[in-house]
């Protein structure tokens, strides 16, 4: 045995083999650590770190402005409950918006998990002196959500726009118009006919799925806002690899279509895989300029 150990220790080939084995073990350890860190960050850190994005519209020569806070796709579920929603509420209230808009997909799967009283308590705490608006998302239909959605919003102080308009008078003869469309997958969206009758200093169009935007251009919309895509939930996953829900040529950010502008938010929650990587949840503050002849401030209708 003594002879054998001496022979092995002095053998260059055995030394080299042992060195390679150590390097492989080290490399595997580093890879394991990286993968574990990546998964931990993607599942447990980034989905709960809300960013605030800023967008402006119609600000040239504007004397007044309106702060519109947008959030979307909360996808509430067991691992993203009402307790997590309070982070969104606090982020929204910290921005002191005039109007708050929710672009749909409140629950991820109402049939499997819901907690209406706690959700209502959180949503009700969102403060917006000129109003809180919402539209339908595809997840707000089905599994019992369709019956609950309107009731939850109503008890939380939100007005649900379903192919309908909502106005804020801002000057003696002008108003800001919000038009909300029905969901494009399970609803029946159409542009409300009466919209053209009014003289509006600003037109905001709200919808859940951005892919329907082209069908609603030509109405003089200053800015359309949509959610649904979650920004793909990760920058690293190609669009073709994502679930159909997260595929869109309008992934996240500002787009132009037929000369009109569309803003797509990355939303709040997650679906299918409860992870985000380099695509954090976000709320968006739209600063909208009001070109009023007079200098009167926005006021609620
Ligand atoms: Fe969604």
C-alpha cells in the first residue's frame, strides 16, 4: 500500500487527472450556484420589485397636465396574494395620480384561487381624486371571474369601462376623454359611437390586448394604453417560445401604428411560470398635457 501511494503521488498523469476532476467539480459548483441564484432571483426577488415608469403625451405648449397612473395584469394567485397587492397600492399612491387606470387580468385563475374581501380592501385604498377606471382582461372572464369582477371593482371604487366613455371636464369647453374597450379574446369590443360628438382636448384609449390597437386607430386618440403581454416576463425568452398569452408584436413600451401612439405596460403579476427576469413589474405614470385656452385646473365631473 505504501509503495502504491508513493507511486500515485509521483505520477504526473494521475496528478493531471485529479487536477481536471477538481476543475470540473469547481465548474459544476459555479454553474449550480449561478442557476440557483438565477432561479431564486427570478422567482423570489424580481417579481416583487415594482418599478415606476414615466411617459408623457401632448406636452408641447401644455399649460396644465394630468397625472394618469396605469397598472395592469395583477394576476393575483396563491403566491401573489392581496398582501403583495399592497406594494402596488403603495407605489401608486406615492405618485399622487389624478386618475388611476387598471387594464385588466385581476386574478390569474379565479376558479383556483381568489380572496375578494382582501383584494377589495387593497384596491379601495388606491387614491385618485379624479377617478379610478378599469377595463376587462381575458382572465376576468371564465372560472367565476366574470360575475365577480364588476362587483369587486364597484366595491373598490373603480368604474368599469366596457365599450364606453368617461370624461373629466378640464376647461370651460374641453374634457379629457377615456374610452375603455371590452376584452378582445372573450368579450365583444367596439368603439362607442357617441365618442365623436364631444370636443375633447385629450383622448385616451384603454384596452387589455395591444394587438387590437390597429382596429381602433383613426379616432384621433392621443395615446392608447394596453397590458396583457407582461413584457414576455423575461427579456431572454424569444417571443416564439412564450405561451400564447405573452406573444405580441407589441411587447412593452411605446409603439406607433397608423400614425397613433400605443403604450404597453409590462404589468404587475405573472402567469404560467411565476417568474420574471429583466422584465420587472411596473406601474406607469402618464403625464398628459392639456392645451386649454383658459388656465382652469382639471376637476371631477
Ligand atoms: Fe395578463
